[in-house]
């Protein structure tokens, strides 16, 4: 203040929260976002119905999808949603766990702040706890071989259990594992899997149980000519990137025609050129053609006459995937096509109900397709999300060669071990470490709540089991018993646990240190006085 007048530093449209108010605001936002998805955690979690501004409806219990669809304004809430996005990008599963953990950490931080513990001490304790938690998680990891189909199926089963498509999970488990195993490759002594090599295609109108693994690709196109065969067995597939038609010249040119004979000769020459394009393909031995551009009518006619199935305007991405699946070369000009450039497949077939082309039975395909079916778009979308989660966890397990048990077993072990570690640290950081350990209670507690059991009783039972050295003890959400999760076959990739711990802790440690928030508003209401800055 100067001579009774306020000194205005910030613009009129800047809203400022500072001190305890800023801390309380971020804590409340983090807890609210965690609360929004908490009931979806675990095999017996509930679903959420999301209705967009256009009336589109999504029904899901996938944490990443829920958080992506809800619109939030609070910057702290946006940071928590970013945790879920990072988890989904890096791992593909465990998004709900990571967000719920952020909420629990912020709740613990709130208690510490009320006790007068400084935010930097809390942040330091959380980071020390994270390092210890990652170390403990690594010590609990079990090894899995890329060829261990049985264990990989268990990992997929854990990821998709509890979703609304659970009725077909047994069939989907095997399909997903077989698909990922088919495209996995060894590079520099390590297993690598390209997520894009396992494609998921949706087809409406069939039962969920009709999902199938296509050892090749599915293209959303139909054959170009009715005279072409619908199905070709022992297919030899040509991939051509350029148009199978007479293209315009790059420069402007005029042709003077002064007689009807010249018109006829010109047309005949054009027809011969188009027939020659078809002959190049036929002579190479191809009986299926995928063309990235258009195919002229005369070329279609000659190919149909020769019994060749042709598809035009195939997207470049599908051409690339077809090349991987068929081990075929994409040719720029039809005249350069040889038998060595062709790919082989057992069958190429156009579906009788919808316009899709299936290329199936490729030998050692490096691109593969999972075709899912359902009676409604809502169901199909949830099926697609479940398959994508499943393929990601299998990829994580194959690439890292590690997994851990689920059912809250890892979190309970972290809770016990980090508390022991905290006692050896001392000082105020010890309080922060103990609070960090307590945050892991939220996972087994939530699993119990979502399954209809008393969370206190189950938490006590879990702690007793782990105190007696049963490090794999977890909650069976169907019976309520504390059982060995390894024997139950409840497995998760180690990468998922590590990412959840790391991203949740780093975000909580960052948010707890914020004591001043200056938010620029797009529009300030008329008559609102400017915000003074002390």
C-alpha cells in the first residue's frame, strides 16, 4: 500500500491462491480425481457412464478412458490426469492404481501439513520412499520367458478381469497372447514388440464369442469388380503403390486429332496400355492385388477375367502392415513386379456381410490382427479397450521378462517394508516415510471395499500374513480369503507397478511443494476488482 492506494502487480484476469489455501486446493483436486475412479479398481469394480456434449455415450471401467473423457479445469487435477496418461502411454495398464495412489499420497501429505511438517520434508520423505519402494518391487519380481504361454495368459487374464466383456475373457486371453508372441522379435539380445504390429479391428453384428485371430491383416475395403472371386486360396499377393490407370502428364500437352481413325487409334493404344498393366500382374503369378491408388475399369475387367481379386485405394498404413504380414515388397510400377515381390497367404476373402477383406494364414507374419465382434458399438469399444490393455501387458512382460503378483500383495509388502525402513532414518523425514508407507494401504483397502468386504478386517489379515513372511499373500476378491496370489495365478507386469509408484510419487511430491497458484482466466466478470499482490 502507498498513500492508501493498492499497488497492482498482476493483471485483472489473474486469480491467485497462496499459502495453505493453494496447498488445500491441490490436495482436494487430487483426492477428487482419485475418488472419481476409485470404485472401478479391481475385478469387482463398477463401471462409469460418460455422456459427451454431443450425446455420445461411453460405458467403461478403464481408468485412462474415464479420465480422458472428463473435462477438468483445476491445474492440480490436470496433473493427476497426466499421471494416468503417462501410465497408459508407458505401460497400457494400471492407470486407476496410479491415480488412486496419488490421491492417497496427497491425503497423507494433508495430515502431515496439519502437524506442521514442512512441504520440503514431506517431498524428501516421499522421494526416499519411492526409491525404497522400487527396490522392494524389484526384489519381489518373478521371471517369465517369452515362450511361457501359460504365465502370459495369466497376466492377460488379470488385466481384463472385471471388465464388462469378462464372459469371453478365456478365449480372448489365448488370442491376445498368441498375437503378441507371433510378432515379438529379438534385437540386440532383448525381446522387442512393436505395438502397431498387433492391430485390433471391430465388426458389428456378431456375438462376442466370435472373436478371432487373423494371421495377417483385415482391410476395410471390398473387391473392385463383381466379376472377381470373393475368396482366393493359396493367394499370391502383389502390393502396388501407384495407380493402375493412365495418369495425367506432369506438363501441359495438346494432341491434335484430325480424323476418326486417329481417335480410334488413340483409344486402342490407351486400351492396350491398360491391358498391359493387367498383364504385368497376371504374368507375375499374382492372384490378389492391393493397390494404394485407383484401378481403371479396363484393368479391373482384365484382372477379373483372369480370376484376380483386386482392391483399390488401400491406405498406406494398411499397405505397410500387409507388407509385414505377407513378407512382400511394395512395388512402385506394375512393370517392375516379379514373383519374388509377391507375398503368400492361405486365403484372401471378402466378408459376406460387410465390406472387409481378410488376408489370413500368412507364414511367420510380422503384423497380425485381432478381429473382435459385438452386438453394439458400446460393447465393441469396451472389447477394443480390453484387448489393447491385454496386448500391452503381454508386451511389457515379454520385453522385461518380469512380473509380480496382484491382489494387493505387493502394496502390502511395500507398506510393511517401508515402515521398517522409516524407523532407521529418524528425524522428521521418518514421519513423511511412514505416511508414504501408509498410502499403499489404499490399494488393498479399495479392493476390499469394491468387493463388499470390511476393509479394516481384510487389511489386518493381510498385514498379519505378510508379518509371518507370506510375501505373496493377497485378497481373493471373490471369496474374501487371504490367499497366495502366485498359486491363484493373479499376475501383473513389474513395469506397471514401477510406473505407478514412480509417476504417482513424483506428482505428489511436486504438488505438495506448491504454495502459490496464479491462474490466468480467459475472461474476468465485469465489475470484478483487480487482484492485489502483497
